[in-house]
C-alpha cells in the first residue's frame, strides 16, 4: 500500500485553511494546527447581543476574482452579495460630514472642480488642486510615494481630507507608506501622457467610470466568517484533521530512513498514528513539530501560515537566511461593535459608513472609521428586523491613542463617537449589545518594499526542503491577496510531492474518499 505523504499546516486562518484544502484535494494527508481556540484569524465571528457578526473582515475585494471563485467552489455562490451602493460619507478634520465624492482612484479626484470635491476640501483646496493642471509634467516613474505624488500635484487638502482617509480605510496604512506603481499601476505613465494627475486618474478609470471608495467589494450572507466554517467543514469531510488551541513550540528537520523511524509515543493526534517513511532509496526528510502540550507531530512537509511574528519564531531557527530579515510589528486595531435600538438611524443618515480624516480626536471623535453594517448589508438588516429600529455599527480605533479601557468605557466611547459621526442622538439606553475585538493589521502588498521583502523571504524558505510559507504578511492584506497566495503555496507543495512519488517509482498518490470535485484548483 502506498503511504500518503503528510503535510502539516501551521495556522488556521484563511491562508492555512485554503492551502490545507488544496492539498487534501489530491489525496495528501493533512493536519491543521491552530494556536487559538477559534479558526479564521482576522476573519472570525463575534457575538454582539443576540447576533453573530464579523469580528474582523466583513467583505473582500473583487479584484482578480480569486475569492469569488473559491466561494463558488465551496457552494456559497448564492450567498454572495454586494453592499449598499449608496456609498460612504467622510468626516472632515473640522468635524463636518459630507458624502464621499465619486472619486476615480484612492480618493484622488479626476476633477477637483467638482462640487462634491469642493464640499470636502473647500474653495481654497480646490484652487490648489487645480494647479495640477498647469504644473510641469513628472517623468515616468519618478515619484514612488503616493503621499508625495498627491501633495506635489494637488496639495495638502486633497492629501489630508480625501486621499489619507480613503487609503487608510482600504489598506490600514497611510499613503506615505504606499508605492504608487504597486497600488495604481500605470498612474505615473498616464500622468506623463496626459499632463496632470487628475487627467491621469480620469484616463485610468474612464472605461469603468468613477466609483466610490470601497465599492468594488462583495460579502457573504451571514458574514465573512461563514467562509471559515465552510472551509473547516470541507477539510474534515475530506479526511483532514484540525486541532485548535495548540500552539507549536518549534520545528526541526532531520534525515531518516525507513529503518530508523522515530517512535511516536503520543496519542494526542490521530494523524501521527501509523506514520511510516515512504519507500525508496536514500533518506527522507522528516519534520518534527514540538507542540506546547508536550506532544509531537511528524510531517513530510510543513506549510507555515501564521501571522508574521509567530512565523519568524518558527522559521528563524530552521531558515538561516532569515537572520538577515527583521520581523515587522504591524499596528493593532481595536473594533467596537454595537447593537443600537435607534429608529433615527432607519434613514441611514451617513450611508454605509464614514471615513474619518485626521488623527484621533482631531475631528472631535477618537474613532478612525465607522461602518453602519446594517445599512451596508441588506441581509443583516433583515436579520435584525424582528427588533424594529435596531441597527449594527462598528467603529475602529488605534489602541495606542485609545489607551487602556475596559469594556464599559470602550462601549461608552463608541456610543458617543457613533452619535457624533452619524449625527443623531444615541442615549445610553439605546445600546442593546457591545463586543470588542482586537487584531493586528497587515501591511498591504502595495507598501513600499513589501514585494521585494516577500520575495527574499520566500526564496530563503524555499531553499529548505519540505518547508513553505504563506499568509497576509507576505501576500499583502485582504482576502483577494491571501487566497491566491495560499493556492500558490499548496501548488508548490503538491508539485514537489508528485515529483517525489515519481522519483521513488510510486505511480500515483493514494486518493481519499472519492468526492465530486470540479475545482480547477484540484488539478495539476
């Protein structure tokens, strides 16, 4: 009997689950190990009052079509929904709120003279932005920093009041950290052709037409955390093993032969039982995972799919080239989710939410942004309909600026901020539910130097036999980046295992329980 290779995936976020499922589809034995009690990472649920909402990501970018393709493969096509097209508002640094202009690209207005732009940056800001039309043309590719490009061409008002809140809302970092050519390919070239930044933006978006920031996203009825539960169920259905609440303390690789297989004395994981070294000449690289529950797990190959800091802790001792890299500590985000009994919100006074310009407290509130979730998603409004006038909102905060706050204090801050941002009265008794979630944001793949750094790290890991790595810290933030990166990691592992079967004279990998699978990701 041909022994199926065993792949252990460390990390039960979306990246880990997707790569695990891809391996299972071709008959590889898979175990997923997750340190936390819940799967999903930043795509996890949170209970607020009597309803379960998203505790992290609530939508995905449609670019590339990768996430939609995955949802279709998992049978979730009928649950894919678009957000309310009404769009969001913007709270200026002076505390006034206005509808977000129909911007063409990252808050950069194609026409700074438009009335909806004037309402945001004022007449003085408009006149400065219009100088973009007469300033000398930049050389192609000369300006890489998005903040500097906008400041030089259109001035501080456009940068501060429009571009910064939009970019921060989409990428969780400011435009000063964004590489123009990564986030807006062709913008520098279009600028050179057309002679102004506004005209370049108009040219790049002419075929699709202007769109409000955040419009090119979709969600799932029930919340994005549904994806995690469906992925986990499919992994188990195909014979995979998932173990939560089990941190991995360390990795070790050693060459062994069929005669000196280590004795496994732990029964904590069914996946370790009956392990045998593949037949064939020479020695086989066997990975040992030391778990914090004092058991061990053996694998032919390991995919590390954790966040950056734990990934460096695991990879550092076994990937010597990583000594030249430094783990980056990404900023944390605190989310305050509220259920509000507030009929005065039935008219959605600020659309689907509000982006906030300036730093914490500058516009009179501490929140960085507010999402009126039940205005943004029709399915959520329907779920709350049994309580007339009930609404779900969530606000994001910088924990450093917020300081140490207990739940009661944070709930009160969120309530008063929501009242100010939404422009309605929200008395204390209107709060029907509250929950706090905290997670570490991930730099986007469009951040300056991010792609080059990711390539160096991947090359270093790839040089170690039997090891691979994936995750948002390498691919960039957002499921549209994470999902294809996870597919790619699984594909590399599958190809190497297939080559090993051929080298050892094994004609094919054993199959798991036959299932109907028409997924393109299930085929080499």
